[in-house]
C-alpha cells in the first residue's frame, strides 16, 4: 500500500485550529483506503520565532523538502507586534518555502457552492480558478531604501519578471483552461506597467497559438475587480502576476461566501519539489483561539492536495462532503464542529 510523507505546518493564530480539522478529514478519507499518510509536524511561525529566534533554518527546509507534500495552516503574528519587528515571518518562512520549493503556480480556485451565502444579490454561477504566479513579481524582495526615516527617504520594491517564469505559468494556465471551459483571462496593468505587463501580454499571445480551443481575453486589474463583483460568471481561468493574484483571490474569496472557504495550492508542476497546500486566509489573530474560524478552506486545501497526489477518488469524496456540509449549514458551529461534521460525511 502507498505511503505518503506529509509535512504539516500548523503555524500561528487559527492555523493550528484549522489544520487540526483538515487532518481529521484527511484521516477520515484515508481510513478505508489503501493509502496512508505519514505526517511530520513542523513547529514554524511567529510562535517558534519568539521562542528560538529561528524562522526557517536550512535544516528545516531540507527536512520539509524530503516530503511528498506539505499542508500549511497560516503563519504570521499580530500585525504590528513589536517583538516581531525584525522577524518578517511571511517573507522568511512562507515566501521562502514558495521560492525555494519553486512553487511557480499558486492555484486558487473560486467556486460559489450551493447554499453558500456571499454578499452579491444575484451572483449567478461562479466557478473560476486564479493561476497566480508564485515565484516572481514584486514578491522577490529585490528592493531597498536609502535615507530611511528621513523626509528624503527613497523606498523601492522591484518587480522581477522573467520570460522563463512567465511562460511556464502561462502554459500551465492554458492547459488548465483547456481542461475546463476553454477561457483564459490575462489580468495585469499593461497601461502602466508596460515592461512586465507587455511581456505577459506577448507571452500569452504567443502561447495562445498552441491552444486554439482556448478563448483569450485581457483585463486591467482595476477593471477585473469590477467584473469579479458585477459579473464573476465571465471568468474561467485567470492568469496573473504574484501581487495582483494575491489581491484578487481575497476578493474572490469574499464574493464566494467568505475567506473561510477559499483553498489554495502552491504547486511545483514538475514534481521536483513537494507542493504545498494552504487556505488563502491568514492567521486571523482577531479570532484566534476562540474556535470561530471556518476550517473549510483548510479542508478544501486537503482536497487539492489529494488531487495533486493523484488520489482523485479521495479528493472528490472530501469535496463532496464539503459541498454537502455547505448546503446544510444552519446556525453557529465551532471550528471543531464543522470539522467533525465534514469528517462524518466523508465516512458516511
Ligand atoms: P487574515 O486572512 O488572517 O484575516 C482577515 C479577516 O478574515 C479577519 O477578520 C479574519 O478573522 C477573517 N478570517 C480569516 N480566516 C478565516 C476563517 N478561516 N474563518 C473565519 N474568518 C476568517 O488576514 P490579515 O488579518 O491581513 O493577516 C493576519 C496575519 O496572517 C498577518 O500576519 C498576515 O501576514 C498573515 N497571513 C498569512 C497568510 C498565510 O500564512 N498564508 C496569508 C495571509 C495573511
Ligand atoms: C497569501 C498571503 C501571503 C501572500 C503573505 C502572507 C506573504 O497573503 O498567501 O495570500 O501575499 O502571498
Ligand atoms: Mn493573501
């Protein structure tokens, strides 16, 4: 029987609360199958930094890289916590994992499940995937500042975009659109970010000729936010840069019933490194420790993880259990109650 080595990073805030439920559902769906998950917990995040001063050591990274996949809750302390002033957990841990493990596809599906209540009066059907570039753009950390703290301070954040990096994520997005409803929307800001945007546009146009069945269109990112609210049904696959993808997917989460439902995968499609699955949301310090977090995003991230590992049957069972749970929600439940309910449906 197959053994999958899974690195588990619960992280900070609500991270451990939602990961506990995601693991519960993973255990439930594999209880009767011939695949088993060997889980290694990694204590990483703001909590670890405050205890030891470490963010992600080379040993941590090497140990994590030995696994077949990674499940992560969320990392990051309370924004503005002075004790974390020099830590930058987000960059030193989360982005370091994404960059070192070459997670160049940040896959963020958005679906309005029947029964989910979003803020839109008449949303229609919503079912799209944001393919967010994961290793480049303004996230590379190639910036700096001079005369810091003075009236003449200059602060730069450089967006680094390579033809290699853009082409590989664009190809992934086209292939995905080909397997879905054959529609790809490039979102950027070509009217202002002429160099990076221009390159994205040229690469999309070039790759499009290899996917004649895929209809391609383009939107500036500001206009894309309009349509995500007024006509989200127009989207199938969106391909976009790292920062735009970050912003659009929080918006997409809100529109499809709340950020507590939004799952993601940080994928290394080549399989050279383990891919990492995590909710789109963060550590939510405002509700941490109170069992108020919705673990569904983490549970749907397990569905993405299972699918990535080729365990399509198990993945579908998790997704179906979540769909049933969403369709039958009423009243307030704790994080653990939602996890229990979904785990029970998985086993039913
Ligand atoms: P956040 O996503 O943590 O929270 C935004 C809002 O959404 C909050 O009101 C929160 O209570 C709510 N929310 C989030 N997840 C929820 C859930 N599962 N159920 C119900 N409500 C939920 O974003 P933030 O407040 O900007 O960031 C908090 C910390 O998390 C920061 O340190 C940030 O850097 C970090 N962060 C980490 C990740 C990650 O690890 N992948 C992602 C985003 C933010
Ligand atoms: C996310 C988060 C991260 C990002 C932060 C915490 C670095 O917001 O996963 O969406 O910007 O990618
Ligand atoms: Mn984000």
